[in-house]
């Protein structure tokens, strides 16, 4: 059964490792394990305004951020804690897998 994970930043907003990426306050994901939660959050971040980084003069390399262990971490939460992140009561209509809620930092 899939569990609920919150992917949150560990680096401060002024950390140079952000490299102009958008910073997500949290991305709440339902996934089987932390690794899949991070991959799902990375895909979500890329689809919702990721940064198209350029390593030197080479071709573009899209990066979202959540897959970088120095920027984000995944922590398991329970159904009751879901309201802290999504603003709604735990309910059966919440996604069975994938992103449940996300909030970008201002």
C-alpha cells in the first residue's frame, strides 16, 4: 500500500545550490517509498516550472530540484497530518498515487 510523503527543502532559500530553481515549500506525494516520492516530486516540479539549466556551453539539462538530496528530503506523514499540507480533511478522494498537494515558496 502506498504511503504519504512530504518532500520539503533542507537548504535555505539563499543557498547557492538552488541555481535559480523554483523552491517548493512542500510537495506531498502518495508513493510506495521515499525514492518514488522524490522521483514523483521531481517530475511534478519539472512539469510546473522547473529550471532549464545549462552546464557550461552544452545542451540544456532540465532540473526540478527535489531529486537533489542537498536541497530536499522526503519524510513520511500520516493521513491526519495531510491537513497541515493540503488544507483539506483526509478523504477517499485524495489521489491513490502521485502528487496530492504542492506549494511554492513566495
